[in-house]
């Protein structure tokens, strides 16, 4: 177990380093001078040269990368070129908004999808199973930003039931402001998870220990909840861990549509203004979240299925 954790930590560090280095090269290849964008059209060559020196852009690319990783080892992500605030403070100030949006989206999607998938497996080829299958494919096929736009127009603009923009003030107001964004991200996962649970459940329900439980007269719902679901849910846990990257990318569009704070909106503004330190800070934190979620999903699988612990 400890050897497995050590390997995952080393792999995580390597993935983060490679991702940051590649993005460093990609963002430097984007056309446009960040000094010209920051200083405006009236900036003199001397002013641009001074800002280049301050941002370290006058140094060779290898030196810039080495300087960034050197600061990273000391917990220094640099400074925002606009506000002169530490990048770490800016990123971690916006990160909770994105995390709560992702958690709410996944929570309601799992709460709805798992029972639907179980019921569809228990009533295979029934009318409800077919209806759930059609709705699942439909929700998977619709992009989250399209759902966000229509949800905004219907429930916020036309019906005026829910707020349209912002994150709200306080717990309850913030929760109300999460309904539409959380719905836009989670609706596709309802269909995806329900289909995945159904397929896994059908496979598990045919195993020997389930047939043995039926022979003892145990009710079908208890068999599903006690003996089948812990095994059938394993692929879903794995997909949720890997899907954190998809969730973060969806959050970028959703936060822009609903004018919510978060790292999605933060990185969009940073890319538009060539604010390199903010972009690097957001990507570093996002990569860390993705790697951490993948590792956590593997550990949860090992906890739910003792047979996988031998592989650790």
C-alpha cells in the first residue's frame, strides 16, 4: 500500500512538472506582447523593455522555466502583473467557488443517477428502462454550455425563479445561486452515470454471490444495496476521478455564462491579457486537483473492493 502511494506521488509530481512545462512553452508561442497589452498603445519601447525585465521575459526561455520551478519549490507562484498581489493568494481566493460548483454538480447527479441505474437494471427492457436510456443519451449529447444558456433564459430571465449571475452572499443565497450552474454541469453526468451503473449492475447481478443471496430469500432491493451496488459502483468512482478534468473545463464555460467567480473565469481573463503568472498558477492548481482526484478514486476502489487491495 505504501509503495503504491509512493509511486503515485512520484507520478503526480512528474505529471504536474510536464504539464506546467508544456503550457509554459505553449503560452509563450501565443501571438501578442503582454507588455503592449498591459501598458496600452501609448507605451514607449523603454516602458515595454522595463516591464519585460520585471516579468523576466527578457531572459532565455530555459532560464524562465528554471526560475519558475525554482520559485515553485519555495511555494512562490509569482505576482500578478496587474495588482502585484501574490498569484497563490489570487488563485486560492477563487478556487473555493469552483470546487463548490463541481461538488454540487456531482452530488445531485450521483443522487439521481445511481437509483435510476439500479432500477433500470432491476427492470431491464421495461418502459421505464427504455425511457431512462433515451433521456440518458439525450443529456449526454447536449453540451453543458448549451444547457447553461437555455437554463438561464428559461428559469432566470423568463420565469424569474432563480438568480442569473453571481455567487450570492451567505450560505443560503450562495446555494440558490448554485442551482442553475450546478444543473448545467451535472445534467450530462446523470445520463452517463445511470448508464454506467446499469451496465455494471447487470453484470454483478449475474454473479454467484448474488444468486446465493436470492436462494436465501433476501429481498431484491437489499441484494442490490448490500451485495451488488458496492461492486457495481466501482467503475463510476473511477470515472468520477478521471472526469475531474472534464468538470474543470465545463466550469470554465459555466462561470463565464453565469458571471461567477472561480478559477475558470480567472484563467479566461488571464489568457486574454497574457497574464502569464496567473495562467501558470491556475494550471498548476488544476493539474494538482486532477491528479489528486484520480489517486483518491483508486483508493476508494480499493476500500470498496478488497480484491483490488492485493494489486496495491
